[in-house]
């Protein structure tokens, strides 16, 4: 797995294909990030369906990468509240989407490799890292959970990625290959039913597990997000 390298021109051309907006995310006292996201995820989905219909294909998934979700906001805020030492080998973000969590860690001085299966997500994450002036600590890389490659690290982070049980086995493989023994996996989840299945699976394998509730105010709504900390045996 190698880091993606985009020129500023490539980023501008890629983002020009979308209707975007800039969202300010308050992470705590003195910590604000400005995130470029797709203006309307449902409009983007309609466009994807129309494009794929013309090609005789059918889109199978909502473009979850295209907008900010409460779990990513909660995990980003949680990291800002903690006094965690940056891991020596850096951290990897799984399913980075627009990159909020990884950008937050980069702002805190961590070295972060943000990964996703969707190329466009990596473009947005790279743009957001540069726009927030944390690119020196932040890089992006393609990662297919079905065939995880790359060097293992002592820290993985992710927000709202266990919503489908069919992907749990693949994610378990990612943890097997990319998380060092004794390493930590920080996962935020908005209490989706499938998350309980994933937690039980890791606990049965001997992972240490702690969880705490994080209240998140996002888009005029109140959310209760679980912040899970798993320790690999």
C-alpha cells in the first residue's frame, strides 16, 4: 500500500465535478477544522444512478464518504479531549471519507495515513488536509479490506464503519494484518445494531475492550456516540 500523490491541479479538477460546501467543525477550545464536503449526498446518489443506468450498471451503495457523520465528529472531539501520546509508527484511519478524524490527529501532531476504498474520498481527504495546513503529517492511501496490504502499526482509528455485518470478517482481517499485537483500535459508532455483533466477535478473540458514551451535537440534533477502545491480544 503506497501513499497517493495528487497535484493541486488534479485536486481542483476532481473537486470541480461536485457541488460542494465548506463546513466548520468545532472540536473544542481553539480547535476548528474547515471540511469541504458534497453539498447534497442524495443528489449525488441520483446522479450516480443515472450515470450507471446509462452504462447498464446498478449502483449498490450510498456515497457515505461524501458527508460528515456524527460519529466522526464525536471521535475527533474525543481525541482532542484526551492526552494520548502519538504512536511512534503513526496511525492508520480506516474508511476515512472526508478525513475528519485523521485531520484532527494530524492537527494534534500525529502522523496519519488515511485509507479508503473509494478514490474520490482520498481526493477530498487530501484536499481537506492541505486546506487545513496539516498535510505535512497526513497522507492518503487506497485500501481494500478484502486484500489488506501495508505495514502494521500500533494504532488504527475509524468512525461508523461496522454498520454491515457482511463486512465484519473483512475488517477482522484488516485488524489481523495491520494492527500490531498490543495495538489499539479506536472505533466510534452511533449505537447501530450491527456494532454489537462486531464487538462480541473481537471480545471472543481476546481483544481488550472499553467503551464510553460521547454526546455529540451535530446539525441541530443530539446524538449519543459510543467510543470503543480495543486492545489487540
